[in-house]
C-alpha cells in the first residue's frame, strides 16, 4: 500500500508519472478547503474581508520568495508554468524589441517554451537553437558563442522534463553576467522544490514555477521577475499582480501552492538521497535482468534522481505504458503535453537517438508520495513485462 493512507492492499497502485503531475498532498487540500470556507474575499476589495484575503495572499507570496531567496514583490502569481513561460518570452519580445530581434534557446525545452519560440520565428525573430550532447545538456560556451549584438533573451530550462538532465544554468548565468543587455530565463517547473536554485546567485532574470509538479494544486504557478525589469501583461483588465497579470487572484490555489512549497522545504534534506537510492535500484534491476534497453540522459550526478528515461528499441512506448498500467504501474512516454502524438520525441532526437529508440522510450518519474514498495513493484513488473513484449515483437517480425 502506498501514499500512507487507508487504501486496501488490493487497491495498490504505483503512480510513477510525477513529471506529468503529482498527487495533491492532503495537507494542501486541507488548506485550500479552509481558505474556500473562511477567506472568500476578493484581495482587491478595500473592506476588512478583502484585506484579510490580501494579507493571506502576501503571506503566500513571501513563502515562495523565501524559497527562492528573492523579494516578495519579485513574485507574480500565474495560472501555471505555461502562462509564466509565455509571459516571459512573448513579453520580452514585445517590451525589448527595440534592443534587438535575436533570442537563444535549446531544442529540448518544454512545449510551452519551444512553441513560443516557433511562434516568434514566424513573426520575424531570429531564434538560435543550441545543440545538446548525448545526455541532453547545453554547453555554456555555446551560449556565449551564439550571442550577438541583437540578442535580448536566453532561455534554458533547469531540469529536463523527459530525461531529467540538469542544465548548467548557474554557469550560463555567470557567463551572461558580462552582457547586461541580455536577459536570462529559466524554466524551473521540474526542479523547484526539489533542487535548490536561487535566481540572484545564478544571475537569472526570469524563473517559472508550477504548483502541480510539487504536490500542489493544478492551475497555479508563478513567475520570478527580477526587480526593475519590465514586462507587459498578457491579460488586460483590472491590473492585478502589480499590473502584470489581470484577473481576480485564485486565493485557495495560491495558499495551496504556499503550503506545497513549505512541505517541499521540510522534505528536501531526505528526499534527494531517497530518490537516488530508488533510481539506482531500478537501474540495477534492468541492467541485470533485461536486454535491449538503452538508458537516456545523465544517470550520474548531472541528472535529477527522480526522473529516469528508458528506451526499448523495437517496442512502442504506448504499448509498454498500457502493459504496465494493466499491472497497476503508471509511467509515461514523453512530455504529457505531447504524449498522445505518435511521433519521436523531439528531446530524444536532439540527443541523437534513432527514431526506433525514441519511439520505444518510457519515463519513470518519482514523487514525494511514493514509497519504496512502489519502486520494487515497478521493477518486478518491468522485468516480467518487457521480455514478454519483446518475445511477441520477435514473433510478429518473422
């Protein structure tokens, strides 16, 4: 039985798709329900009920700011990582086009970053996509080499959502420090609350976060925007969030995000080593008991221990995913935003994988609600299911 609840043994399941979304922590749900019942005012209202709501919102803002070692007024609440990423990239294009028309990114970014750059390219912007190595990592020297007098933004994620490779954002930021005209954006959706990253120390100008990736609610996220930087609002209206994000704030979700951040902070000393142990457990089992498997990304210290990507050439990702689901083990193929499209992962292709390797990949991603039994069961199911699927595939090829 997992998640430490009262679920019956026959209802056991191993949810290992935490990079797509996480199970909401019961403590987060409790906080949100309490806010819905007791603090229902509009934070913009001038009366006491509204002031009470505003105070709670500002307390939550401080919690997030403290986690990033930044100032509360540098935090802007959004509906999630996608909105925050769009706010940065499209906002910089609108507000700073007078400085230049060139931006730098990588081919392995999340769709909410990658597709914005594709949109800007159609609008006439010059977009440089930096190559990545076989682990999916950008070379900081390539970032500096790609800079031109027209460059206004560099956008590189912290932890890749498909393979877990950690990007050298601190080194990139230190290099960009020499170019004050160039702003630096980091999508930290997959790392916030798990791997410490402080924007000021890494010379990051914009950093994006999503609540549902760290056992918080869906529909809430935030943007760190360094003070004195200007961004236009994507939404016109009442001018909430200091004019950056119009619309009545989602106070229950904001409070839930703050609670999730506090819980992540409490667990950070133990969770990293636990995930590393579990990742090594999976790797040992598959290396000793499976054949025809390729491990993708950086499986050493340069990779997040809670994400593991495996390729089984000759098999199809969706076949593996559904076969494991029948055994109550839930994993995914590529990014949840594009997992239903039958085409090779853009991320894995950029890393040099063949179509066959990319089409046969699965992602195992762990979260704070998992227990060791989940990992053991996952391993048992993998070493039992994969050979059976490979045997069927061989028969079909005859």
